[in-house]
C-alpha cells in the first residue's frame, strides 16, 4: 500500500495516510463535475473534504459501471469534494472501488461494494462476491 507522510499539527510526529491514486479533488457540483469528467464511461470515485493542511478525508467510495459523471451528479449535496478515475471496463472500476473501500473504511459505506449483476467478480482484497 502506498503512503504519504505528513506532520501532525498536534504532535509534530509523522503520520501515514493511504493515497487514493485518483484525480482531484474537484468541487462536487455541476461545474466541477463538468470540467473534470470529460468523457462518458465507467469509473471509481471518492467523496469527502479537505482540512486546512489540504489532507483529503474520504467519506464515501463509489463506482459507476457506465457513466461516472451522471453518477457524481446524483451525489451533489451529499459532500463537498470528489476525486475520480475513469476506466475502460466496469471490472476495473469494481477492483479500484474494493481497494479504496478496504483502505479507507469510509463511514458512509455501510456495505461492501457489490459486483455488477450477471458477473462472478470477487473482491481482490477479501474474496467477497
């Protein structure tokens, strides 16, 4: 797992925070989505916020199997910022979603990511279907 080192403002000790490997952050609004996501396709995203040190905190991990921008637009108002990555296939988006889910344990994700109906995909982290 990739980590970035930061200084805690309380202890001045280095702390580790996993990286998302996604593009952004961008504002979670129509303009932010429109300027960031330029093509239709499957993708994975996180929703969250940044603190005054520009540390991004992940609240939710999501995926779209067909149209990432449309899915993000349906989430407007649920958080402040988003990060994303587009993929060629829904399977790639599912794998990344599982990786981020297990790395960040986001508070707004109650359940493990589900696979696309009609597939036999398994989570690469825990083997769940």
